[in-house]
């Protein structure tokens, strides 16, 4: 038993050591809403195929902070890794993305949301994370009105849900931070999944669009088995005359992050950077000194 516990600790340490974040913030100070298990560190699975670190059994949701490398721009982005709401591809779709964003001047926060099979509690976690970063924005010299989300696969589904359900009271407030807005100011959905769970593969019913829905950047490929999601979401936003930018490539598949060797992975980051700079860091929003 002692040997088993040692192995689990080493697996967790290995996963966390890959994160070059400067701090870890736990979202819930006491009881975690909707959680039946006691708080404990996340578990790294034995599956490392594709050179991906996978976390599961998250009961104490947290944000890993990546501060800007070089001049800061005053904007923050919460990163939501994918993994089918079963695991978190924490390095490929989390830490590596946050590192890239930090090099662009953003303060990035990798969200360890609850898995496995806890879609609704995962939304509580992201909404709480948005409120926490907004409430503590001065700690990182951030503009609380320039806080967005980026998600991949199931993480993009989570980001889409946060971008459309921010007006709902999904959990009982635990402190003053929960009085703040949970609306992200922008969202990037990279190869999203689960957005077409409506009738005849239409928009998932819980995604209720309104004039307050923030601007969206969508990226996908036609050979992605979940590729209908990005098309359905883009069409719904367009029909409502809401700001949306869609990029669709012929090839790339699913789950590529920003790792080299995949045409989609080598394409979307430049497009996303350009979109962010035009929309979030435009001429009327100059780079802020640190």
C-alpha cells in the first residue's frame, strides 16, 4: 500500500512539474459545490500516449498561473484543456498553450476543472475561476474587462457554455467574489466538441445566445470527427448577428494542440494571435506597461 501511494505521488509530481506556472490558486475555500468526494490532488493516468500528460479525478479545482514573459499587455486568458470531460490533456492543451500566451504578453491561467463525467460542476469551476481572476485582477495588473477564455475539444465546449450561460446562478455563492460577473469578454473555441447535441445535430440547447454573448474565434477542420460543432456554433452566432470569426481547414483532425507537425496546429495560433490583437489589443487598447 505504501509503495502504491508513493507511485501515485510521483505521478502527480511529474504532471505538476511540467507546469512552469508561478502560482496555483484553489477555487473553492471550503466545500466544493456539487462535489461528493473529499479534496485531494488530481491523479495522473498511466496513459501517456502521444506524449500527453492526462489528469483525472479532480476534486479540488485550481488555476495554474502563467505570468507574461516580457512586456505585459494587461489582458488575461483562462485555458480550458480538453479530454472528453473524462480527463484533462493538461500539458498539450493547457500548460503549453499558457506558455505560448505568456510569450504574447497575456497572463494565462490553466484551469483544472472537475473530471470525470462532471459537466455541470465543471461549469461551476470555470464561472468561479472567471470571477476569481476578475476579483483579483489588480494582483496581476490586469484589466478586468479584458478577461477571456480559450478551450480545446471538451474544454471548448466548457468555454462555449461559460460564454452563453453567464447570467445563470449555477451554484450557491460562497463569498464576495461570486457577486462579480462570470461573463468572459471573449472566447476562442479550438476544435470544439459537443456543441451540436440538439435535434438533428443542431446547436446544443443549453447554449442560449443573446446580445451579451462575447465575440468568438472558432477554428476547426473538415476531417475532425467533431467538426460539425464548429460549423453549428458559427452558424448560430451568425444568425443572431453576433461577432464571430471562423477558420476551417481541410486537414488536421482533432486534438492537436499547438504542437508542430500538424497543419492545423501550425495554423491556428497565428490566426488567433492576429484576432486577439485586433479585437482585444486594438489601437484604442494599447499595450499596458507592467
